[in-house]
């Protein structure tokens, strides 16, 4: 059993490797960071805002630029059972969860996945858990199942939050506060059904 974490479009800073550390700290076994080459494969180009718009137009739905790829060729481990995706990484994780037979649990954090695709994933009997963690309590304007119109309307706020690493980006902060936030997020993942292995007495 393995777990792969996919971070968002903004790959700077230490938050992604620290998220892997935080997962290991609570007993998540065989956890690794998803490869950034999937971001390049998705065909997103330009500024952060440009890439967000492109992701909203194509990656939120079942049919997109990753339709023809073989997901196992781009994962850090063979046959993971659990996928965790933050923001755009959640869109990548959702596409892989749909395509890869080994995946049993999918966790989407601050992920603007389309409503129809989300319903399709939740109806898949292979997926035992499809858990969406929206970050509305932090002021994140993105949420699972939101419409295209709502996503476009959220972009100015999202851009402003990125400048000060607040709201949608609260778990990508550097420093002690960011580390604290990520460990709180890991607790929510555990509560949502992410398997951990308890230490032997």
C-alpha cells in the first residue's frame, strides 16, 4: 500500500516535501511526492493566472490532456492505493484515480474539480473514499464542484491570496506556521479515512 501526494501549480518553497514528512510523522506508510512532469504533460503554460484559467477549462473534467497517458509511468511507486492532491495537484490525482486500477482512496484539498467528474468518481465502486477538503474557513474561494463562472470570478481573490500566501495557499506557507498548518491538514486527512499504521508497542 502506498500514498502519493501531488502539490499545486506553485512548486516553489518547501511545502511539498514537508507535506510528505508530515504524513510520515502520523504513520502513513510508503508515501512519496508526485512527479512535477505531470504539470508539464498537462500542457499548461504562461503565468500563474494563465495556468489557473487553463486548468479550470480543461483539467476539471474527465476528458482532458491526460487522457492518453499511462499513469503508472509517471508515479514514484507502482500501484499506489491512496492519492492526495492539493489544488491543481488534486485535478491530476483525480485523473489518475479514474484511470489507475490500484487506487482505492482519493483526497482532494482546495480542489476546484468539476461537479460531474466528482460525481463520476464517487459513483466508482473501486474508490472506497473520495474526500473533498474545502478550505472555506480560511477564505479560499475554490471548492469542489464549483461552476466555471464561479471559478473565473474567484481568480482575482486567488491572485491576491497568492501574494501573501493566505486563504487557498495557507498550507503552502513557509516557516513554522506553514508546518503547523500542514500537520493540522494531515489530521483532517486521517479523519477522512487516509490509512495509517500504528506503532507497535
